[in-house]
């Protein structure tokens, strides 16, 4: 996005910076780093998407056509790891880098050099993951959850994955510390915590979750590494260890991780819905409280991923009840978004379409989550396509749709140009249709008993799999349209209006020119609290 | 931002009410403003931790009653 900052002269800001490749290697500017995060995550999204299409191509019809079973398992494993750690998480950090300083009136992130370091760790980890396909033994194939004993048995590819997870964890922790420090110490004078935009609030809470659980993941993979190479037996029953221990500590990280990927999405949607409804967010404080509540509850529900691993009834009931209670604060949020739209002067530009699509489909994912939380049902659907359908409704039509919504919403501010509204709407409707075509039928497959992570299946599953594969290819192709829209927007000659969204009230729209200058808020703005 | 020194000590009951509201995810604006004026962050954090433990213990008790 080198061209996007070209016309910031005339705003009275210094914008001297290195040009060419060195600008990106040495930059400590939060906007540059945010841009790199976003491009990186887009590249990883297409890498993970390529693996997804490999999976769906193999599953297009019964029998083994394209991928050998071992390679198929590597595809599912790396698809999950790359999408979670390479696409969704860095994309949200990219949004945080761009938006948090501008939304709180800060000149940059608190630790600018550490910010660059946390970005450059990502391509290193990603190359480890991708190149593991080409080492002897191939890439890790034990699923993105890398349960032992599969993960204690694999070859070099598993070690590369463990090292990549270490690096990604370090990057995430540094990013989180940076975001917490920026938000707590660098807000514009007069901006209290309860005056912050919801996106900033959700990122503050997410960053605390990251600091809490990423070290747990680092510890888990380190134990795995020492089991593999240094003679320990944490997870090896033959040496007195317990594979179920791995599942507990992995999911103590893994469940809050789900919320790490969805809370910033809630934040983006909470910015967009009021803007396009031209009303303040309904129940601002309850939104903040509900976010905090979801974060706390997310730490006491992890074993609902392990109902079939063997657990006393007391444990099953505890985790079932705790999980179902998360529906309460989540319901508060959905109610508030709906109430914000109620009697608003609504318009349906692309960001709003994706935000409404998010609410509609995320609720479906939320409901199937409550269904999975019920122990007797979970024992039936565990490791079936029902679970795949559930978490893709949460992570694709949840997290990813919110990312698209946010990208369209802030593209004019970032680039200084308007995106093509007609093409944006095409992107939304194609994504909406193909997403549901891909994943809704997977509910039926799961309920009929089709297991996940299997390259071949019984004949009765053939039709729905074919539908799902057609949907997946359609969804993948639709995302190329997004790339075209973004490039067209960056290269556009037409300047965007200073404030294209008349309902926007946050500082980046009210106090900064469009496009945002290379250095913003060198002098803190005068902040006047608006009534929420 | 008002500093901690500006805040008078809130009663245990007021902190408990704020934490309970946070757990459910609903708070009236007037109550929120009085919370922001009176409760110190440290009180909210300690209250939240106690609330978290109470939440877990309550669910465990309910489970025990059902199982027995």
C-alpha cells in the first residue's frame, strides 16, 4: 500500500520516511506495520484457502482421487493452523495497529520497535509451517490440535510446527502487551475507559486473554518437544504420563483462543452497526460488561471439547452448564446490536451488509455451539462434520465476515480512495451464498455421522459433500474479487470524501483527514465525551 | 481520567453489584456512572476474582445437588 500515503502533505504533518523496501523493513509506524499485518494475513488466508480447496476437492466424491490419506491429514492440519494463527489473528492485530492509536488519539503504538519485531516474526513462522510440506515425512498431520500420541510420533514437520507455534505465540504476546500499554497509557486527555470506542474495548480485553493463555500454549508445545526429543513422558502413558493432560492444557489455551478470534470481531461490528443505523450503540456499557463476562467465562469451559475423552459425570455437567451460560452475555450483545438498528435511519453499504450477515450467521454458529455443549448430543456429534459446520459458522461468517466489514469500513480512511460499492455488494452476496452452500449442508453430514479428518466416506454422504465442495470453490473464487476490489481501491484516482460515513463518530473520522496522514495525533486531540 | 485518590471507598455491596452486573452483561447507565465515580480498579479486579470463584463454586454445588 505504498501509494496510500502519497498525498498527506499539506496537513501540516512531517511524513519523512524511507522509501522502497527499506521503508517496510525498518518502519516503526503503526500504520505501515498494520498494513503489513493485513497483507500478510491476506496471503495466509489464500494459503489456508488453497489447502481448504484441496480438502474439498478430495471430498468432492467418495474414494481417493487427489490426495493420499497422509497428505490429506497434513492439509487439514495446516489449513487449521494457518487460518487460526496466520490469517485471523494477524488480521485483527493489523486492525488494532491501524485503528487503536487513531481511535484513542495516540500518535503511535506504545512500543514501536517491538511492534515491528512482533510483525517480522510472523513470516518466519509461516515459512516454517509452509516449508514443512517439503521435508522428509511431510507436514504435521495430527490435526490443528496436535494431540499426542500422533504429535509425539510425527517427523521433522511436527518439530517445525512446534517451533512455528512458539514464534507465533511470542509475537502474539508482544502484540498484546503493546496494545494493553497503548490503550491504558496513551488515550487522549479526557478520554476515560468508558469513553473508548467498543473496538478498543474488545481489543483491550482480548489482549489480556492473549497474555493469559499464549504462555500456556507455549508450555504445552514445549512439553511436547521434550517428550519427542529429551526423554520426558508428560503425555506418554508408557512412561507414566497422560495424553489427556495434553488435551486439558491445550484446551485451556484453545477455548479462550476462540474468543480471542471473535471479541475483536464484536468490536468491529459494534462500530459499524451504529454508524449505518445513524444511532448511538444501544447499551454501550452492557456491551463492555458482556465482553468482559464472555472473556471470564471462556476460561472455565475448556473441557467441553473433551466430553468423549473420559470424564466424571460431575465434570461433564459442570462444563456443560458453564458453557451454556456463555449464551447469556452473547445474547445481550446480539440484542444490543438489534436494538441499535431498531428504528435507525439504516443504509446498506457493503460494511453494513457484512455486519448484518455476521449477526445472522454468527447466531446460527452460536446456537449450534449451545447444541454441542449438551453432553449427550456432543457424544453423538463429537468429531463429525456437525462440529466443523459449527465452528466455521463462528470463525468464517463470524470472524472473517467482521474482518471484511471492517476492511470496507476503513478502506477509505486507510487509502484515501473509495472502494467500488457495486463490486463490494457482489462480494458480500457471493460470499453469503457460497458460505452457506459450503457449510450449512455439513450440519446434515455431521448429524448423519460423517467423521471429520477422513479423506474417504461412505456413499450415503456423497450428495451433500458434492454440494459443499461446489460451495467451497465458489467461496474461494469470490475472495479473489475482494483482492481485486482492494487493489482497485488503492489504485483509484478518485479521492474519497473526508467522511464517507455520515454516522461515524470515532476520532479517526472526526479529527483526522482522509486519508489518515502518515503521522497522526502528534498533538493529542481535544476529546469531548459523547453520550453512549 | 480521575485518579484513584479521587475515589471514595465503595461498599462491598456496591462492588458486588457491579461485578454481578458484569457477569450478566447488563448495567444501567446511572449505576455505571456511580460505579465509575466510586469504585477503584483494584476493587473491581479483586471483586471480579472472588466473583469468578463464587461462580465456579455455585455451578459445582448445583451439579453436586443434581448428581446426588
